[in-house]
């Protein structure tokens, strides 16, 4: 049977309180009442719902899947009760502003909560992630009427939200959307089909609010001609009560490699002949800008999904390696067989999994701090924090989900043949992770976003500000002998990243095809170096705590060991990545017939 899920609270708390510093959140007037004790209490309770309500249903959801019958979807056994516990606990309201019925807690707390939920049961937790993005979109772009009628039940979790972009001919090319919208009184009539719609239909809530990109008559071509509409499954009266069914339905459910408990639907709008009633969100032809509010939220959220599955895969592999006895130790060939965790190659795999997971967690939570600062920081800090969010969003989404595929695959390898057998749960985590590098913008798109929208626009200034923080850290810790090896490798990798950034900034303007050909390597290089920075800084803090006899010595020594492994095994790839970035484009840009 698959192993239980244990919320990684010790590492979460170390990052929030020591690496990032909760005082940075408490200094924001909007969060002044949220002290470290409150944060710890929230994390404890979130860990309980993740471990006790969501995790036991993970295997159930994978095996049972969703049931589709004449346009209606039934979720796996137990899912409705677990979702109800989530809603009744107020978890859907966590990061929402109080004026809209939320608790107004920081994203630096909401993202660890999401990590635990996603790691426990990604099939169910995806619904909560979509709600989070839909709420943020409507708070930012909905008019007063939409906010009054639709937000209360969406914020509470009584209703759910979805994102409708993709069509058969319009996947990554969103500008090719053909769904139509025609003004009809105080609303619009929506017709068309959308595919790959996560949670397009389900029985967790009484209503589902679809956020749909469609094109008005005579709208400009491409993304400039897209408008955004809120299309409820059930029409809503002015007083917020439910009315008649809308002309929208799920046509079918996809049969997928993974995430079997998450209904991925083909949706038909206006299939009944009258058109689905929709309400304009934002301005006509301004849909893509409004939708990016939800998309950027979701991109960070998908990175968090990757983090959750990395943690789950590591826990499974570690626990199995501790109990699976196989072969004698290589340095004790005459002794009895030992647990495989004693074999060097298995230890290498486990250390790789742990190092990438802890680096990814630190990176994602640092992005969360930037999100909070951009929203709630001082006037002088908001603009710089917003630029930091812009830079980190594609890295969090792209790097963490690439690493999730690597880490979950390594988890199967640790199990050996048993990893290929479904009963262990290792295969499910790997299957569930595979989509993460694809949905919410493929990782190739994330790499292009990083290169052309973020690096080229300011000639690398925003990312160089991050690199300056690493330089400052290296200078501040120059006298620490215990960090000398880690610091040396981090400094070398940082030089590689700076060189690569200069090459990317120049070629993004003068030779964009060449920059695009190596953009994926650049994103990975940035993720590797930032992960190394946060782990080396964690090791520095762990040394400080050990010297002061503060904290759990075993945990702190493990942090130091993990950082040392990362410096020795992950950071050296930076030189190779930088070399590929500077010399590899030409061999990609061969004539199409030779590829």
C-alpha cells in the first residue's frame, strides 16, 4: 500500500522563520496581527487536514477516477466530504482580502498550505487551486455587480471556479481562440467549445463559475481581440440565489495518464441553441490581460503542485529504502544483507530528491514573499517586488515542475521493480507529475517568457538584482570556513549565470531565434543557481543555530548536509548549462528537414 503523507512542517517553519524571516510579513500593516505563533497554528491545522482528510483519498481517487454520465460528473468516494471539511474550515478564504469575505492572511502562509494539500492529494487539491486563482481575478477585474453576486459563494468555497482558454486549434497559441460572444441585453451570449478544462464539471459544489475567453464580433485578430466572461453553470439571481441551468455542459471527460481524480472536460457553450449567458469581466477586448491575473496565480500554484509531489515522492522512496533489505553493503561483503538506504547509489538518489525538494521549497516561498510585498509592502518596495514576482513566476513554474518530473522518476528508481507496480504508489506520483510541465503554459513557454518578456525588457536588470543579493551573501560569509566549499561552488555558478544572462539579454534583441533555442537551458540554470543560493544560506543559518544551541540538532545537521550535496552534485551543472547557452543555438537551428 502507498505510504502515508507527513506534512514537512519542520522545513516549512525553518524557511518561513529563519531563511525568509516572518518579521518581514509582520512589518506589513495588512499583516501586523499575523505573528509567528499564528502562522505556526495555521500550518499545524493545515497539516492535519492534508494528512487526515486529503491524503487517505489519494489512492482511492487514482483507482476510482471520476464517473461521467450524460453531462454530469460524480467525484470519487469521500471527495465531497473532504472538500466540505476544507470549506467548513475556512481554508478557501485564507489569502482573500477581508473586504471580500476572506481572512486576509499572507501568501507566504497560503502557499505552504497549498503545498501540503497538493502533496497529500493533487487530484482533489487542484480544485482549491483553481478557486484561488478565480477569486483573485474577480477581485481585481470584476465590476461591483459581479463581486456582489458571485464572490461571496466563490470565496467561501460553496461554488467553484474554472479557467477556459484552450480550444482544439488554440492550445499554446491563445490568440487562435474562436469561441464567440454576442451582446444580449445586460449580458453576452457565448458559443463555442473548450477542451482540457480542469474541474469543468463535478459534484463538489452547487455551482461552477467558468471564466471563458471568447471573441466579440469584429474583434481584432489574435490576443488583442479576446474578451473574458464569467459563465455560471447555474444562472444566479440578483439576490445571489440559484436560478435555471445555463446553456453550458461537459461533453466528455478525458482519459489521462495521471490525476485520474481530477475531471478534465470538453465543455460546450451554447450547445442547446440559445447560447450560454456570460458576464463581461473587465473591458471588451481586454480579456487576456485580465486572464493573466489568474494565469500567473496558477503558474506559481502549479510550481507548488510540483513541490508537493516532490515531497511526496521523497517520503515514499525514503521510507521504502529504510525497510527494503537487499544485498550486502559494498564495504562489508561478509555481513548480512542491509536495507537499501545503506547502498551509495540509493543514498545518491535520495539525497538528490531531498536537495531539489528543499531548494524548490525555498525558491517558491521566496516568491510568495515577493507576492505579499508587491501587494502589501511599503510604497517604495512594491514596484521592485512586482518585478521580482515577474522574474520568479516562470522559474517557479518551469524549474519546479521539471524537477518534479525528475524527482518522481527517481522515486520509482529507488523502488526498483516495485516502483513500476501500482500498489506502491510511486508510479501514481510520477504519472500525476507529468502534466505539470505542460499545463498553465508549457515549460518552453515559461522559458520564452523569462527570456523575452522579463530579461529583454530591462536588459536583465531584475534578475541581476537577485544575483546582487547572492553576491552580498557571499561577501558577508567570506570568513566562514565551514561554508568555504559551498561558497566556492555557488560563486562559480553565479559567474556562469551572469555570463549567460548577458548573452541572453543581447541575443533576445539581436538574434531571437538563437535565444529561444537555448531558453529552456537558461531557465534551468537560473533555477539551479537560485536553489543553490537558498540552500547555502540555509546551511549558514543552521550553523548559527547549532553554535547557539538553538533548534533540533539533527534537523540542522541535515540541512547542512543537504546544502553540501547540492553544491557538490547540482551546482556544477551550471558551467555546462552556461556553455550550452552560449554555443548550442546553431545546432538547434538546423534546416527543418534535418531535424
